[in-house]
C-alpha cells in the first residue's frame, strides 16, 4: 500500500507559573468603568468621524461653488476644536479607569 503522510503537531509550550494575587485585588475594571472608559469613548470617536464627514458634505451640497468649499473647511476646523473640547471635558485624564484628577 501507499505510504500515508503523517502530520505531527508540536505540543503547546507551557506558560511559566504566574504570581498569585491576593483575593479581592482585581486589575479588570468593573462593567460600569469599562462602559464609561472604553465603550463610550469608541462611540464618541465613531460619532465624531461621522460628523466630520457628513456635516461638511451637507454644507458643500447646500451651498454650490467655492463658498460651499470654504464653509465646509471652516466647519471641519470648528468641529475638530469642539470635539476636542468635549472629549477633554468627558475624559479629562489619560489614566486608568476610575482615575479622576
């Protein structure tokens, strides 16, 4: 009979033992902290990008010619500034969740 190919898999390397943490000490943020710190931040960026795309497009569509382009560029600059201020107001520090200083 024909020789069969054999595929041999190397076993996964074992991870070095991790240090035991005392009970009650947890690095994972709570659900509320994760929601405020991560999820709402993602939503803010998505809405900010949508505003940066659609508002200037609507301005340039409503106002024909060079005037629409100028107002669209002004709108982009104003939106970026306002979004930065709102971001800093909602998330004042770059620290970990729960750090408000």
